[in-house]
C-alpha cells in the first residue's frame, strides 16, 4: 500500500481523536472511567474492524494499517484505556479469525466490530507469569461441556467486556510430550460466567487501565465455544502475539512523538535567564536523541508489519520493534518531564499522566529482559538462559 494511503488513515484517525482532548483523558484518568464515547466514535468510523474480515463488517486490511491507527491513537494524547479499548480488536481476535468456524466468527466478530461487545484476554496466571506453558487453569470435557477451574491475572476489561478469550489446559502438563501442547482456547460469555463459577477481582494500579484477577470454580462452558482444535491453543495464541507486540510498538511510537512534540513546543516557549530553554544544548540534545530513537524504532515497526502481512517469519522483528519503541518512548517521556521542570508533575500539563502510562511498556505485554533473551537465543544462537 502506498505511503499516501497510510497517511490518509493516520489523518482520518487523528480527526476522530481530536474530539477527545487532554481534558477528556485527564478526567478519565482521575475517575477511572472507561472511555466509552471514544471507543464508540472509533466504532462508528469503522476503525475497530480495520483488520477484520469484510464478511463480518470489517475492512480486511493488514497489521500495517492497524499499526498506523494505533500510532495515531497514542500520538493524539489518548490515554492507555483508549488504546486498550482498540488494539484488542486486532490481535486479540486473531485466533477466532484464523481458526474459528464460520458460525463462531459470525457470532463473535460482528458485534465486536460494531462496538457492541468488548473482549478480554485470559492467558496470564500468577504462578506462571510469562512462562505460559506452565499455566494450570484446567478445562475438562464432560459430554458437550467443559468444566473450567483455575485463576488468571492482569486480565484487562474483565469488568466490562461481554466475552473473554480464555487459554486453559485440556491435557495436564505431565501427560504431554511438549510443554507447549495440551492447551486450548475458548470464547467465554463473561457476564453469564459471573453467575455460575467466575469471580472477578479488580487490581487497582497507577494508571487508568482496568485490569483484574479472575477465579474460575467449576465453570461450565459449551463445547461449541472451543476455538479450533483441542490441544493447539498455545500455537493459536502465538499467532497473535507478534501482532500484539507490533501494535504495542506502534503505540509506544505514538507516545514518543507526543512527548517529543510536547517538550519541543514547551522548550521554545519557556523563557529562563532571558532565553528559551530550547536554546541550550543541555536541553536540545536529549530531545533530539529521543526523536532519533523514536524514528529508528518506527523503521523496525514497519519491517515487522511488512513481514507479518507477507506471512513471513517476524518474531524477531516484532520483539525488537517493541523493545526499541518502548525504550524510545520512555526516554522521550523522561526528557519531557525533565524539561517541564515542576510543571511536568502538575496535572494540568498532562505530561505526568502519559509519563505513568508509557512506563508500563518496559514490563508488559513482554518485558524488555525477555525480549533480550529471545534475541540472544533465537537470533544469535546463544544457549537458552532460562
């Protein structure tokens, strides 16, 4: 797709985002309220289905176009709650798009593309962390039902979403040849589950990012909610993780440009000792360095998108794009808050909100150290370190 098309997507998304200013996101940060109006505005513009099949109301575009959208959302100054309300529609639904039956796709995708339903993603567990193969949540088939028991943590939108894509063990770890085998994916009706075996416990945190701990106790779900084949869920999840990391990279890049733009304007206007602070090299250099690093991360993001959409191996590129973008956005955030001085900590300048939000990406959805381990092992051929 020509660059002009990507730019037109970016400009169109920015036009929607312009209706939601700093005051909107600051108020939602204070209240913890979900940005329903923002999510609905993007749904009305057709943006939630940007990478979904046209047969179900989507646009049928690729991860590159979705990444352009996510960069624009973050670049507009939107809060993390706004970004999480959008990106799940791209990578979170990938297993349903690729491995679901036509009936499942029609039932699950259409209302989400319209913005009528939200989806949560239940993978991480307290005792497994990033070692997903060690999850212990079990789903045991009994006739035309599966009985689920276990626990999930850091589950975004579980209080509000209608459905959750749930990863559970259908074969105990001790009974499989490879630890990545024996896991399956299910689409679960969250609100129905709360009536009969699911408890949702909110996890208060430092940003407006609704996340939760989930407890499943003999929850019954229809066998027809199994996505794809039993036992292949881990492979299905991996299929969406490269998309997730690429989209998170795009969000970090959007944050990085936001910080650079915000601090550049301030450095031009702020007069100290009779001159703009941006005239001092001690201020100029960190800002310029941040901009260079964001631009470099952006190039790796494009390469990850290109490979993903061409169905080429892209694990290394997706991981490296996420690493570079998260690092660049954090350095840009530090420069932004540093050169705003005390005003950087004042709510009204809106820098401290984005500063808190972009810090998360050093840790999640995959930590920087795990990316370094991945590159060391899978790219450089060094021995596995864990």
